[in-house]
C-alpha cells in the first residue's frame, strides 16, 4: 500500500510534532485548547482566539443523560461493560445534522451568503432574506436556528457573541448570522440562533473550514460523554433501562406461525 | 421508564450547571481543560492541576494516521462520507487495553500496590516486586510499560513527571510507578514506563478513579481523530486504501462450489 | 417518556411475534433469510423470493480483509481486544454511499426513472438517458455502476439477474437498470452495473423501500465482518498493523515549539 | 505494510471464493445461513446443522425497540439521519457480556466443565456442581442463565433443544448445560437457561469456537437492528426521544460559577 500522507503530525522515534510544533514543548507551555485549534487550523491561536474557543468547547460539552448522544452512550455501558470506548463511540455516532452537528451546514450557509454579497455588509440583509426564502421554498430547515429546550433564546449564544466582541473577534460571520436571524423573524417567525449557529458564525470568523463546525462539537461533547460513561459505570447496574413499548403492527397470524 | 439520574449536569430551560457550576460563567472564565477536570472529578482544578492535565491531554492527542485509531477513522471516511462523526466513533472504538487504554489497568495496579503497602513508602519496592512477580507468573503484560516506537524511553514521560514535580503534584502514584519500573528492570529487563503509565501515576495522584485513565485518553485522542478526519475529507479521495492481501486458506473446492 | 411504538415486534412474557408471526414457529420451520425478508418487508417471502434474497446476501457478505469495512474491523480488534462487537460496529460504520451502500441511491434512481416513465416500458430508454444526462451535468457519480476490481463486468450481477429471470421475479426494476447501463455506455463509456446496482434493481422489483438497499448490504456484510473479527482474534497479535506514513506538512517551527 | 493474510476469502478480478467455495455457485444454490456457517466454521453445514443454525439466528434477531441494542440504534437515527449504518453500528456496540453476548463465556464454561470431566458423562453432574460453587465463591454471575423478562422459562430454549434432538445433533454441550442448570437449581435457586446458554450448548456441539457465541448473536441481531432503523427513519421524527432526568448532584455553587 502507498504510504499514508499527513500534513498534521510528524512522528518518529526521536520527535513528535504537530504542524511543525514540538509536542514536548506544547506539553510544557500550551493548553489543550491551543492544541485543538492547531490541529484543526494551520497555526496556534492568539490568547483572544483561545478564550473564545474555550467558551465554545465548554458550551457544547454536556447537556445531561437526556440528550440522545449521552443516552446512547449510557445504553452501551448498560449492555456492554467490556469497552468504555465503545460507549463513547456510540454517543459520538449519534451526533449528526439533527443533533449538535448543524454547525457545518450553518457555516456553509454563512459562507454562501457572504460570498453572494461579495463581502459587502450593506448587502447582507438582502442575501440573508434570499437564503431564507430559498429554504422556505424547498421546505428545508435552516441549520443553526431553534432549540427544543431553549425556545425563546439560548443564553449561550449571547455569552459567545459578547465574548467575540470584547475579544475583538466579531467579524462578518457573526454579522451575517444576525442578518439571517432577522430575516427568519421577518419572513417566518422569530426563531433564535442556537449554539450550533453561534459556533458556526464564530468559527467562520476564525477562519475554520465548514466541516470543523460539526467536528468541534464532537470534540466538545466527548468530554461530557466520557463523564456520563464514567458515572454509568460507577453508579448504575447493567441492563437497567426499561422502556415502555407499544406494538401497533399486524395482529397475530392466524395459522399460528 | 424511571427518570435517568445524574450528579453531573443540571439542565433546564433557565439554567445549565455542571456539578453546581453555572456553565455560562464557566464559558466566560474557565478553560476546556477546567471543564474536563470538573466533569471527571468533583471540583475544578487548581492552576497547577490544570497545567498537568493540559500536558496529559496534549501528549495523547495524535500520533498520526499510522496509529490504529487514526487509520480506522480514515477508513470510515473513505467508505462512508455521509457522517464525519461515524468516522471519529470508529477511531474511538479502536482504543482499548492494547492501544492507549492501558491507563486504567495501570491505575488499578498502582492503587493495589499502594494499598498493599498501606501507603508506607518504605514498602513500595517490595510491593512493586511482588506485583511484577505475580504478572510474570500469570504471563500477564504489565500495563503502562513499553512502546513499539519509543523502545528506550518515551520522552513524554519525563516531561509529565518533571511538570508534576515542579507543580508540587508528585505523590505516591508517581513514586510507586517508578518503583514498578525499577522492579521490571531488575526482574525482567529494562522496559520504560510509557505515556499510559505516566498518565496513570499522575491521575492517581490527582485523585481520579481508575476508569478515568482510559477515558481521559479517549478525550485527548478525539482531538487528533477529528483533525485526521478533517484532513481525509479535504485531501483524499473515497475508497483510496488498497491493502495487499494474501490468501492462505483451503484450495478451490473440487466440485466447483 | 412516551412508549416506543413498533410495528415489527410484539414481545411479552408469554409471546414473541414478528409482524404477527410466532417466533417459536419461525424457529421451527423458517430460514434466517425468511426472517430478514419479513423484518424488512410486510410478509414472508415466496420460495422464489427467498432464493434471490439468499443470493443477494451471499454476494455481499465478504470481500476479504482488504475491503475498508473489514480492515476497519480488524484494526479495532488490534487495539481493543475487550469488545468483538465494537470491532464489527466499526466495520459497519464504514459502509456508506462510497462502500457498499450505493444500493439505496440506485433504488431511488430506478424509482424516479420508472415514475417519470409512468411505468411505460417503451419510455425507459428515454428516461434513462435523461437521468444519465442530469448526472453528467451535476458531475454526480451514478450509484450502482463501476467497481474498482471488477472493471469490465461483475460476474455476480449476471448470476443475480439470471436467478431473477428463472425464478420469474424480473420486473421493471431490472429492466430500467439495464436501460441505465445502456444509456451510460452510449453517453459516457461502458461502465457495468455493479452488485449494488443489481441488488437495487431486484429489491425494487421485490417491493422493498430504497433504504433497504443500504441496510440489506449491512446485514449481508456483517456475516463477513464477524468472521474476519474471529480470525483476527484467533490468528493475529494485538497492534500488528504498521502503516508507512509520509509527512508533508510544515517544517519544524523555528522557536523550538 | 505486510500483506494482510486471510484464510477465509480469496478475492481477485476473476474469482471470489469463501474457504475454497466459489461464491457464484454459492449464490446459485446455498442459503445465507450456509454461508454464515461456512464463514465461522471450516465447512458448509449439513441440512440438520443448517436447520438448527437457522433457528438460533431467528431466535436472537429482534426483541423490539425496548432492548438496549435497538434503543441505541434508534437514538442514533434520531440525532444523525445521515448514516443508517452508523445507527446499526451503535446497536451492535451495545452487545456485550451483559446483553446478548453471554454465549461466549457460557461456551467457555461448558468447554471447561467437559474438559475437567474428561468427556465422561457420568462426571458431568459433579463438575457442573464444582463450577457453580466456584462462581458462588467469586460472586460471579453464571453466563447463560436468567432473563429479565422470561423469569421462569425461556420458551426458545425448549425449541432449540428439541430441534437439536430431533435433528440428531444433541451432544455433550447440551448435556453439560442441563447439568449446570440442575446444579444451579440445587445449590442456588432455580434459574433457567436463557437463549445465550442454549445457543452456547448447541454451538459447542456443532464444533464452533467460544468467540462465535457472541459473534453469531451479533449476526442475528443485526437483522433486527436494521429493521428497527428502517422503521425509525420511515415512521418517526428526528430528536423525538425525551427522557426524564433527575439531578442529584451538588447544589448551585455559591459564587455564581
């Protein structure tokens, strides 16, 4: 087989470098968030960038065992106590466009809108309206808007956008996300940006690629999944979940089979 | 079904708290590493504890696409481009006692040795020797020792133990791990502590439960897996892996079937 | 939580039925393929339908450890020997539109074409040509065509279509699939139907929903993945995979970090 | 990298063979159960062996969405609608010693007991009693006994053992399993063999290795998981699961963070 090529890690018996940075030096001086930024970007973050990425990672980490990702991880612990990593893996697989993973599609939406406006802020409202109308026509759900618990406002969005502003990092991504929010309110009904949408706007402004929207949520949520798995192992018995089930299929077959 | 109980996250329409701490405040002031510590421990870390946990998380994050966890994640991207989270999940499932997950069993070994010595440091050498002899009798591999690349010494171990000492966090866990290393060298042959072993010793000293040894490696490695998945998506074509295969089973069946 | 509703299984202390059929009776008289058909359809198969579904399931089961799904499963065994099911799971996650999972999109293509032709066979050639042209315009790959090993012809396709004909089950699905194949040859170049495409045509004719195209391949391949996992456990050592890796990223960072 | 070796599949541009058998011929004449047997054994089954393996595979396939494996698969569909295979994978990962996977450990138990008795049937009762006593001393749960729904008797066990007898396949495995059941009833309390235990006894008598106990259950259950995933996609909305959660951790932190 051809060698696997990578531009991320240079590992050998004498060295271990991530994007050219010596891992031993990073271990001595950097934070895990620095490394996460470096792994997904091309360079280390500034202190301001580190601050906002820390906030993003904290905001997505855990919503308790009722979130589908956490519940799936706990179910695996319940049936398979041989592999804690398999439980975390099942939780990770639960993350998709419908659960925590809307950041990627929202980043694509923001990038499309800004590109159509050719970066001209005066055209953001018009392009946002056009995107909302297009979504309505195809009956597509707008990624990054609405939350089943935080119906009116997701307070984490405000924290993130305030941080972005005070750290001097608010750019066109946030501006276009707010334009989308206004267009949604005008043309459909008020549906607030959710944390996926806020994350998408900020990651756009930090120069990340759209796929990072979903992946950074995964990195964040794994911290919570891991803690949920730890608690399920140490507090709960195997096979404890007992769902009520209602059968509404065909009646018993007459011939007994 | 009975409600799912949790002692970690208290989430509601008006609040989101992790072990009593307001997540909005954590987003404003804490680091992701603080949150990881809080999720797996009972409290936030001191600055010294945060420093060493950052070093641990950085040290385990990525060893390049040749590591089984990374290769598995990239294979999934290669065949299933619909779900980046499924690729990360496959990488996570690859982590076991044989790959990155020895921290848990090493923490159990250290805890057993210290308990048998009743915490008395003068008895560590004797108890370490006893554990090594027991492992030899059952032909069990000692978890936390040896590395297929870092044969002589894993430089990350030195960085971690130096940090633990300078931050004033080196305790009985590190001491017992070194006692084990000496006993291995005397009774078998010199096999250095690897990063799983170093992580185990330090996490013991920080008061974490043994299962955290494996789980913190998962949290750490997911940062790397996520970046590998991003690179595979953005640089490589689907279905690019072409392994050489050698068949050594029964010959063609005579009757054609 | 609301009860989970299901139209498939009625399970209780005194009975276990699948779509109304008593499982004990099925155990006594039916085959596993009967049950697979029943689970994904609304009824048991005829003997002719059972024959062709057996052939489909056999055809997709295993292509050796070089297939990405098998390689991923073996990598998990290599690193995580605590959970054979986690290894099978990683292999399953590798199945996507690019690897074994094209059956679903091909079934959708066939259903679209037949619907556009309003079921009129004389219009199949024209509608197939239109679909091929649409795919060319959007540069989309036609699902169900081409194979990296079976470049000229996939002999399993011929076996399946012959069986469908001799069992009296060949319908519009197969006819439209052949029309697509001709249109591809005329308008692009000869690219043979692959097994995903053949499976799609036949499953359409048997009345399955498009999603079954991907799912039946999963059911089929799991038989092979399971055997590969068994062999990896019983013949091979942990951590045996050694990929060559080539780093082509940034050079060492000047400041040592 | 060294070539991957396999004794199962010989695949090339001109042929595809499983353990020497031409897959095209198998597609024409064999059943999926034949292939599953061949993949996990060294040869094709006799008609009697096929019958009993069909019964085993049917018995384990699906217990409805309340089983942890099915619930986990449905949760993944609920959050991640991009990858049906990821949902099946999460269901598979849920299978462990505690859920469907006890067959392997029960096969090991049976093999141990028969080996200790040196195959002498007159010694089975004594060796079974010894194994039960050993389990009681270490407080280990006996694999293959008890079921949370089928408390008194699992009717599938009777069907399987009757089939084994009428097909002339009942051997020492079944006999030793029954000896274990009697020893459990005498020394602890009546706990009936469950389907894992019945499967273990029969697979022992058919000459399968212990790991097959768990793997054949996976193969079987995937048929059900796949159907559950299909139903969740086609009948249910994303993010529909709403678990009740009860927080019993530390109270709100006084300093607001």
